[in-house]
C-alpha cells in the first residue's frame, strides 16, 4: 500500500476536481430553476442538472477510494481527523439524499407527462408551488460548510 500512496493522493485530488466541476452545475441549476416558471425551461435546466449527477458520483468514488487508500498507505487509520472527515462526508451525503434527491426526482417526474407537441403538460401554477422552496439555501449551506470542514481537516490534521 505504501508504494501506491502518491497515486492514491492523486486519485483523491482528481476526484475532488471532477466532483467540484460536476456538482457546481447542480448547485447553480438549483438556484436558477427556482426562479423559472416556464415548464419547458424548468425541464431543460433539470436535464442539465441531471447529466451532472453521473460524473459527480464518479468524482465522489475517486475521492473516497483515493482517500481511503492514502490513509491506509500512510498508516493513518484511526487518526481523529480521518474519522472526523468520514463523519462530515456521511452527514453531508445523508442531507443531500434526504433534502435534494427526492425533491428533484419529484420535479422531474412531474414534468414527464408530455402533450402532442412534446412539451410538458404541467400547469405553470402547480409548478410554481413546487418550485417555491428554500432547498437551494439548505443544500448550499450544509454542502459548503461540509466542504470547507473537509479541506480544513485535510490540511490542518487536528489531533
Ligand atoms: C461535500 C459536499 C457535497 C456532497 C458530498 C454532495 C453530494 C450530493 C449527492 C450524493 C447528491 C445526490 C445526487 C442524486 O440525486 O443521486 C447531491 C444532490 C444535490 N446537491 Fe449536493 N453535495 C455537496 C455539496 C453541495 C452544495 C454546496 C450544493 C449547493 C447548492 C449542492 C446541491 C445539490 C443539488 C441541487 C442536488 C440535486 C441534484 C439533482 O438531482 O439534479 N450540493 N449532492
């Protein structure tokens, strides 16, 4: 494992770059889509967010595998900052899966039904009710605090 330490760190950082580029698209989509009322535009914005999810998970996987490998290579298992990083990541993931995933899945489902012209048949008034949400702020707050905490733990290595 020690021989691969540097490669695990490279994978960890490449994962972070892929994750940040991909998830940035979802983050900006969440704020923009909330102000839209045209079902066609909302649908298009959600599609942009949708294509960013796959690469985001690839980045996340690289991040986690690289991080676990690097920790094993440098014999860091059990260090308080490693445990704390895992706890922070799990908390952010749980919040994302609870607050973001069901909501955006519901929005996509609601827009699935199409008229003969191929446009979503959903009533703009019903869509407006669904779009009136504070979720982007919650996700941005929890996700950004989590990311900053992770960077702090990685650089300062407290404990
Ligand atoms: C450590 C930081 C973060 C992690 C690990 C993370 C992880 C995730 C995961 C796993 C999902 C679920 C994707 C799915 O539906 O399968 C998600 C969704 C989402 N997250 Fe984050 N996230 C983070 C930070 C942020 C930030 C800062 C924002 C800013 C607003 C954000 C906004 C969103 C949005 C809008 C979605 C829904 C995407 C969609 O369904 O199109 N996340 N996140």
